[in-house]
C-alpha cells in the first residue's frame, strides 16, 4: 500500500531518473539493453568506437545511508508523515548473529534497505535519482537498480578514455557521499568496434585499473566487442542442454509424458532462454544462429517422438513453433509497440537516427530486428497514439483506488427465454426514475473499422464513433462506455444507468490498476471520469446485460454500432498499443506461411500435402489423453518419416525396401492396409462413412475425432510402432 502511493507520487512528478529502468512499471531490462545495442550499432555505422564501462556497486542495498535517504525524500516533497513512517520502519530493525551455537545479543541496524522488501527497489531508485547528473555531461549512462553501464562513442580512443575517466572521478565523489563504493575487480571495460585493430584503453577508478575484456554480461545478455552474438548464443545453448535433458528424462519415443506437457515444458525452460533479448543481437553471426536452430530441432523431435531425418520446417508446423528468426522478429515487434506509446522513450529517437544512417541498398537481412519493427509500425496509415507518461501515473491517485459502481449480475440470465420481461421488471422494481443508456461496439469485417455507439432512449440521442480497423471490439466498447459517462457528466444527468454487453470491459474497470499487467488508457480514463462524477454528486452505475436477448435498447445500440463502422465520428480514430500488438502475431503467421511455401519444395513436401496451412495450435493439444506411443506414431506418419522399410532403405539402414511379408514395397499404406503380417486392415477400423478405397494420406489429412479414435485403436490393437 505504501509502495503504490509512493510510486505513484514519484512517477507522476517525473522524479526518477530517465536512465533508471529497474523495477518500474512499463520498463524492463530489455529497454536498457535495446538502447545500448542501438547505440553500439550507431557507432558501427559512423565508424566509431563505443567504449563501455560496466560497474558493480558493492552491496548497494546494504550500504544505503538512511539519514541521506530521509533528506532526499523530504527534498522531493514526499509527505512528511509518509517519510516518518518509512524512516521509522527502516531504523527500528535489528539483527542477531549465531556464532558457534551461541546467539549473540541483537544489534540495531543503522543503514541499508531490507532485502526482499517491496519498498526497497523503489527507495533505492529514489536514493540514486540524481546519480546520472554527475556523469551525463561526459558520457551516456544506463541503470537497472544497482547495475550501471556508462559508455561513450567517439572516433578517438583517447577522447573516449578521457571522458570516461572524468565521469568515473565524479561518480566516485557521488558514491563516497552516499556511502557506496565500487567493486573494481568485478567491473569491466569493453571497446565495441568492427575495426580489425582495436587500440588499448586505460580506464581506472580511484587509482585502480579496470580490466579490459572482449565481452561482458550485462543484464543477462553477453555482449562481445563485435556484437557477433557467438558468446551469448553458445552460453544459451549450454543452458538449454539442461532443459533438454529434462525433456529426455520425461519421455522417449514410445513412452512417457504427453507431447502437450512436453511442449509447455519446452516453452518454459528452453525456449524462454532463446527468447530473452535475442532479437537485439540479430543480425549476427550466422553459425551461432544455426546452432540455435539445431537445438530447437532437437527439442521438437523429442516432443513429437520424430525421427532424426525429419525436416525441421515440418517439425515446426506440427508443434506450431515458428522458425527462430521469425520468432525473434515477432518478439521485437511486440517490444517496440509497447515502447512506441511512450513519447519520451529515448529508444525512439535513436532508432530514427539509425534509420537515417542505414543505407537504402541494405537488404532486410542486414537490418536489425528492432529497426525493422520501427520501420514497419511507422508506416501504418494511422500512427500509434503516444502519451508523455505511463497511463497509470497520468490518473489521480484517488481514481486508481476508487471502487467504481459496477453491477456484473443485473439479474437477467444469459440463457433466459424471457430476458426482455425480466429486464423491465427489474428496472421498474429497483431502478425507478433512473435514466438508462446503452453502449455497444461492432466490427463487421476483419479489415473494416470498429464502430462504437451510445443510445439514450429517453432523448432519442445516438452517439456514433469510428475506430481504425486495427482496433479491437474491446477498445470500441471501452470508448462507448467512456463517451456515455462523459455525456452524463457534461449534461449533469444524475442517476444514470449505463448498460453494456461487454463483461470483459467491466471486469477490467473493476480490476486493481496497480496489479493489472496491461494498462489500457481508455479504461483508466473511465475510472477517472467515474471518480469525477462521484465528486460532483452525479450517480452513474455501469451494468452488464446479455446481448441479443431482445432487450430493445441493446438491440438499437447494436444497430447504431454497425452503422458507426462507416458513418461514425473520427474523434477516436487513433491506434492504441494494445491493439497494434495484435498485428505482431498476424505478421508472424504471414511471414511463416511465406517461409513454409518457399521451403516445402525442398523439404517437407509429403507433410505439406497433409497439412496445407499453419494451424493455430498443434492437433495433439485437443487429445491429451492419447498415449505417447500413439501420438509419436501418428506424428511420424504425418511427417512422412517413419520406420517403414522404404524409408529405412532410403536412409541406408536397410538393404531392401521390400516389406517383411515379401509381397510389396514396405510403404506406410501397405503396412496399414494390406500387409498380411498385421492380421487385419485399417479399413476394418475406419468409420463406415469414410470413402474407400483410400490411403493413409487421406486419413491423416482429414484427421477428425472419429478418424483419430479409429486410427488410435488400430495402432494400439495391432501394437504398431513405426
């Protein structure tokens, strides 16, 4: 509770340093890393050196001087009552030490922030809010809590060295007055350059030389001097091997955990390592990326129980796990869209400069993922709406803790036949004299605009608004609710009952804004408007009613929303980042389809005749009760790489492709339909309506629940392992 109030105050006032990205809502390690890697690429483009010094503050939280922190809080105009409360909490702590089975007397702690406290990261950010001012005239600085990087770009190593040494001298003075110190042995200096010969550089702190290295691990990302990505991806592959061993231990080809569980496990403990910040290094060394693709292929084979000869493009579609280069671009798109709404984010200006320096003749393969995202989303017909501050901190604190008057159960059942009569009965019994308003949103086509409407039956007034095609119906519903509240407020309409059929909107408005992961600007504006109405003694209640149940007002506003898709006002014709982020997935599947169409001619041709398009989810996700042996057999048959005599002969594992029965080639069709050694045919198990004659390709192409049940029964009964 204290953290929320203090955080809102310092963020809304813009107190914290813009270079501090640690433990702040809407910011992450990726923001800091993206700025650094973009600056490195800018230096490469300008044929300059970028010299970075990565600092380690020794026991930063433990050495915070509490009297200095108290003075800073008071200096920043934090409420004196709140400062006294925080200070007394921190000062009244004690520790006890046990030495050789003897508990020594407790000792009071006079400095340091408690480890693990929700307040500690925020208090440390306040404690260091002015740290960057000591060095920003000499160089750039990035902070993530107590992880600090200072760097400078220059065509002269001597100039860079002078500026960094001066910055470290002033930084040392600041640290000394704040009770902090650097652990020089853990600090490192790296010169980033694509030049063949990199001159030596002398960086020291307090007379002690800072070691120069050719790579550094900063916020979990290993940056080498040429930004080749080789050290980082080698490190990732090494970490992934532990997760791969877990997959191996949980299942084999014919036994163990279901591929559904294996896929979830792969996403959590292996692919998460591939994903983290990898798009910031792309493009980089091709061999390092190829190793990563091979590791992905190994994991997918274990999940599906597929053969080693299985083509990677078929494995990816069967598991619905895209090629890693496309996933890196997808992650880059999502990251950029999140940052694009922040008008003051330093990355945007750097990407614009990098874009101007990039040659137009460069192929897209040589353009960084983050720059491709910038170019892609800057060409949208409607620009992304930018805000100067995180939407959460643009609202008043009272509106954020305010409990909106919302009714999620008005008493009208969704499945009721007499919903209309129930609705009017409840209105007459409990809401006599209240003004009713109805809101709705509609989208008639995927590429069409979203219409939002408000209908006030008493005055016969309809408000129509139009949103861009990229917008979601959720956004349209939110805008309609906001407009209804603003209309009631501007016309001083007391006792208003606003009905909507969007349950998700009302639930989002009710949710705690401090705990919600996504901050929808319109939802926060709704909370602010409802709070203002309450202050002005205007009673407004939001209520949910089911849609398409014959309630006149709801049916009318639905018709108005459909008309608004073409004739609505353009007041809200804006793009919000949470809507634009949905384009990232659409771009991913479009690029993946192109990749699949280009590669299936060389590998995976048989699979492409069975699986024509990329599914939204793997087929086995719907059948989690099937044994691993059956899923593996079906996957091998679908991919076309199974242990049939024909395929084993192609791999030169067998000398002959003739079936063991000696009657025909040992294809999958022969084994499943005609081989006398099996004892019966798959036709005996297939539904009677299934057309005959047929082959296994037709069965696997139209793989519905009935066919899958028959195929599973046949494989299980005849103990077939292919």
